[in-house]
C-alpha cells in the first residue's frame, strides 16, 4: 500500500524544485551589472541542480506508486540582485521544510528513502548557509583579538 503522506510530501518538494529550476534560470537571465558574470553562472548551476533534484523526486514518487506533480510552487522574480538572493533563500528554506516533512512521513519500510532525504537535506542546508552569507543574514563573529602568524620551520 502506498504511503500517501510521503508521496504528498515528496510532491511538495518536487513543486519547489520545479520552481527552483525556473526561478534560478530566470534570475540568471535578469541579473545585470558588474556582478552579472559571477551570478549568471551561479544561478544557472543552481537551476541545473534543482533540475537534478526534480528528476530524482519524480522517479521516487513513481517508484512509491504516486504520480509526480507538474505544478511548480510560487516563482519569484526581481531585477535586483539582493532581492533575488533573498527570494532564493526563501525558496531553499521552503524546500528544506518540505524535505523534513517527507523524512518524517517515512515508515520503517522506507528507511532507504529516509537516507536519501537526509542527503538531500544536507545539500539544502549548504545552500541555505551560502545564501545566508550572500544576503549577510549570517556573518562570522570575529573577536577583537590580534592574530599573529608565526613562521613554521
């Protein structure tokens, strides 16, 4: 018998990954200015990764007896780089939440799926960490101590 709660949660994650494919690609088109060369490639790589995630999710949903969604989640647009990064951070946080719900929906018979989801959650957390740094939501706490480097012989 299919675990409909898990399938629904995976479909939510799939809708977010589909939105990620489009949103990141759109951001790669719209980014302008001196940052364009760096961020165009950044956004396109993120879009490609979201596509890979969507493909894996679709295959898993079918393997579990479900039908993959074709509806992306909300796609946010902006022409301002800072706003783009904030939009992408929001999307990544939503995806993380969806993966957590899917992980929690796994039964003992779905441990392998749970392990796959843990790997995906680790990847999503890395994206969140990086986007928090890019948006300056997360900054290192540097002590006011002086650091002296010594030559090692």
